[in-house]
C-alpha cells in the first residue's frame, strides 16, 4: 500500500517536471531556482527539473522517429 503511494507520487513528480520542461521549451519561462536560499534544496530542485528535461527529450526523440507523428506545416 505504501509502496504504491510512493510510486504514484514519484510518477506525478516526473509528469510535473516534464510539463515544466515543455513550458520552458515552448515559452522560455522557467522556475527561478536561484531564489532558493538553501543549497541542498536548490540542488534537489535543479535535479527535479533536469529529470523533466530528460523525459521531454526522450519523448520528443520518440515522436520525431515515429510514423505516427508528422511535422506541422504551419510552424
């Protein structure tokens, strides 16, 4: 029961981090981690955001190499 809840929160965290990475890529806005005064928490926040960047890159590479996606001609 507890392990399922931990896994659920971990997956939710990865999804949130991936959404933040997508927002950063599409708009240029990103959370300002330099405002976090504690260096340990700042490092954790940077790693958290880095996981989202990695997942976003993997999803983007999968879409580029897939036959199910095509580039939008309006862009």
